[in-house]
C-alpha cells in the first residue's frame, strides 16, 4: 500500500521467461512481476517468492529499496494480493539486503514446518529492518525480490505474512487463516 507496486503477477515454466517479457509474452526491458516457478500458483505454499526489476521512479519493484530505510519501513506495513478467487492482506514484517545466491532466501515453495521456522529465524537474524508481528511456521510467507544497486549480485527482499480475506455475501470483509 502507498507504493508504486501495483502489477499483475505472472508465472512461467522457469524463472527466465518473464525477466524480459510483458504480460502478453512480448519483449519488454522492464519484464513483469512473476512468481517463482517452484511455487504453487494459488499462493498456498509456505513460502511464495515474487521477482521484479528495480526500475527508476519506483516502477516495477523499484520501491522495494525504500524499505531498507527504517522510517519508510515503519510507515509501510501492509499490502494486498488479489487472485481471481481470493484476496490476501499482506502484513509486512522484514526487509533484507542479500546476495542473489543466498540459498535460504531463494529456495521457495512447499517448505516443511521446520524449514519454514528456520527461514523465519534466518530472516529475523539477518534483516535490515524487522518488526515482530508474531509470524510462525504455520503462516504463509511472501517475499518480494529485486536487484539492488549496492552490489553486483545484491538483492533487496521484503517479506510479509499472507492473511486470506473472506468476503461475505453481505459485502463485509473478515480475515480467515
């Protein structure tokens, strides 16, 4: 919320297709926001990871670098993920500056409870910014990753907890887990 991040999410058979392709599959230098191919397309995995280019002016995932600043991080605590059949609130809890080859960060998907707990401990220990919102290994985690200009293989990753929203027929909104 309150960022320039507002894009459709795609998923390919690998993590290369949408690096330089738009939503129509046409060449685009800015690429698309895409879900790691190892993740379930319905975001039901313990850890789902999105990728997007760091573009000037906050385009694509350019605004993720702002989360490295404590004041910005504290002012931006939420987001929303819309799927065709459900909506998730995102409660942001961490921002990390990592290497592109970090095996803990870049190994998403259907993790066991133990692997998820280890990931959460790792995030808390290594985070540049962190807020304790009570995330546990039973929660679904989403990561948003982009390149960092600080290092050749540098990446900025922002983490959130997904909370499914339940929309009743009366139009009310309730949280469900």
